[in-house]
C-alpha cells in the first residue's frame, strides 16, 4: 500500500496500472470533451482524465491522473439529491 504522497510522484503509467488493478472504480463523467473516471485507492481518490470522450481506454490515451483527498471534489459525480434537514423530526411532521 502506498501513501498519498508516494502515489502522487509515480509515473502516469504506474498510477493507471495501480488504479485498474488495485483501485475501486466509482463513477465516470464528461468534462470539456474529456471522459473522466473516478477511483478510490489506498484511502484517497484519483481521476483518470482521457484525451477524448470517444476513445477506448488505453494507457496512451490518458491525459492526466489527478489524485485527491478532498471530498468536495466528488460533487461533480453526485446526482441532484434532495437531502433531509438535520432536524429529523421536521422531516416527518404530518406523516
């Protein structure tokens, strides 16, 4: 298992290999004509940014890999949810 700092300094090819073999695929999205895939690995997250949306995933099609720990960067992957208020009692009044 690698630390976040150890993972960040690896080559793009090594990062991709580890994501595909040891990471957990979570989601994908489109951004500025690029396809992004989100993974969890070693307790942090990493996005693979591909060169174009219509390409098949291969190592040489990767534009960059962005590792991160901040959960705020997960927002683009979340669908629009209506969350309950923190006051649970108010959520169930009238039921």
